[in-house]
């Protein structure tokens, strides 16, 4: 009986959609700051797919101003969606 009740509770909790707050406002650290160097965004097009022939994909690469090719670098990948806070996704 107890196991059945726990399973019903888990099914109920996990079946409800989880939604983000609609009123979220990015904080000041998410915005451009004076004195912080801005990098460069370059756009490329990939149109030679052997997996999906005939398709075209645009992609952008951001390189921070302080990037040093002689040092290891961090990598951030964003697929199938983007944030409006990214410099190349600005909606304003």
C-alpha cells in the first residue's frame, strides 16, 4: 500500500509541467560593463553536410578579446536555441 501511494505521488509530481518564471529579469552582471573588453563574433555557414545533404546551417563563433591561442580555452556550445542576451541574438 505504501509503495503504491509513493508511486502515485511521484507520477503526479513528475507529470506536472515545470515552467520558468515569466517575470525573470537578468541582473546587472548579465549586461555590458564599462572597462570589460568586448570580443569579436564571426558568422559562418556550414553547407557541406554528408549526413543531411542539401541543408545549410549558420553558426557563430565568439572569441573573447583576451583570448591567447597559446593557452587552453573554455568552450561553450549552444544548440537549437539561444539567449537574447547573446550579442548575435539581440532582439532589440
